[in-house]
C-alpha cells in the first residue's frame, strides 16, 4: 500500500511538472499575452458578437471565409493567366524559329546569286 501511495505521489509530481513546463512554454512564446488581449477585447465589446470564435479568429488575424474564397478565385485567375502567357511564349518562340529559318533560307538564296 505504501508503494502505491509513493507511485501515485510521483505521478502527480510528474504531471504537475509537465503542466508547469507547458505553462512556462505558453508564457515564453507569448500565447498567454495574446489570449489575454483577445479575451479582454471580447470583454470590452459593447455588443457581444454572435460568434465568439469568429471574433477571436479575426482578432488574431486569421482570414475570414470570404477572404479565403477571394484569394482562391484570384489564385485560379493567376494560374490561368500563367498558362496563357506560357502559351504565348511558346508561340513566339516558334515564330522566332520560323523567322530565323526563313532568314537563313533567304541568305542562302542570296549567296547563290
């Protein structure tokens, strides 16, 4: 029975030490300060937002769903634009090769005269 109490006490000390280490980590990394600011900001709102989670996300700088949708649309348009520009480059390179070949053919013809 004594061994059980000793083991239980050691486990509790280990758990408390882990909690304390985690708390120190949160403090060092600024998480506690940031959470305090966001909660104070929420508390000071004259009208409490309907969705506290969205308020917290916005306060911390997370993009909203509409921001994400807008960025996805813009990204898709930019990808399409890149494809168009790559095709133009390819077409112009082909035209250049044809023009070079024509020029060389004209030089050969001129050299023969």
